[in-house]
């Protein structure tokens, strides 16, 4: 397949959900997302600076270490989002006004749901799409006023410890292909995983029930080691599992 660059402009949609918006934030449904407040049209693209960020880095070497060592700490997300001021406040028919009334108070907690999988921004949430579900709390806001540009206010979004990155809308249970595999010692076989009807081979976590018989890489490549059998398990971000039974002869 030819590589195609997907521009960010026109292909991002953002929703705001309350803290009770999802039965399982790691496995959101299309209905749950579409019931959230769609804040996309109220967001200024010029000032948009909200997304996942690099994790914390921990430097805690043992006394016997010969040099610096770093480990991965907590995941990070957050940033700032700028919104357009409504011309008339308290207008239930204005998206700008609804967003302002929802988010203007500091310490408002909820979920920012961001879809950036290449689906056009005009499309509603649907099964099979990938979204970030990021719990945040609003901080204070600053005003953005510059020349001929629209009046805006910028809210800092503080991470609140709960997130799901690139989770599949309505994903359900992942599917591994093949479900059974017969091989000889030394063989290498590639598994394929779909989740929510979309390819998700590199998005699941793989484990082997018996690494002395067969191992599996982070990308789903099974290496047959010795005669016997092992079960390869693929676990999706929402803890759904699918398996492939490997028989080595």
C-alpha cells in the first residue's frame, strides 16, 4: 500500500465527557462518545497544544552503576486548549456558549476524547475508530486577544491519572489469526490481530504460556523453540484477550 500523509487540519475531533460518561473509559462505545459535548468547533486550531506527552524519566541508579540509567515513569498528557468566546453568553443554541458554561470554572474534572486517526473531523464517532480518552481537570485560563483574530480564552488541562491511548471505539474482543498454528522448531510465523474490525497487530500485548516451546515478539512474531505446545495470548488495551495455540513438532 502506498504511504499517504494525512494532514492534521480537518481530521481531528474533540469531545468533552463528564466523569461518569463511560462505563469503561478504556473501551468507549460510539454512543457514549456521541453523547458527550462535541467541543471541536469551539476550539482554536492556532492555539491547540493538547495531547499525549513524553513520560516522566526516573534516574535512580544503584550504587554499583557505572553510569547514568533512566527508567520510564508515569505517563504524561495535558497542555492547553483555546476556545472562542461566545458573542452572547447563556445562549443554549450556541456551541461556543455551551462550551464556555461547561469549562469556565477551574477544577472542573472530565474526559477529553480526541480522535486523530485520519477520520474526517465532520464524522461522528463510530465503531472501529481510534481515540485517546484522557481524564483532566481544568486549571485557570488566560485570554488570547491578538489583532484581527477572534476573542479566545485558553484553558490549561491538568492530567488526572486515568487515560487510554489509541483505544478502539466499540472494540470488543480482539481476534487473532490464525487461531491455531502447527510449526517446526526454528520456524517464525507472524500473527495478525484485528480489534473493532481494524488491524491492531502492533497495539496488543503478547505473552506465551510456555517460552520453552514457543516465544512471541512484541510485534506478534512467533518463534517455535521445541516440541510441545504453547498458547499465545494477545491482550488489548481494554483487557480483552484472544489466543493462538501453537503446536511444535
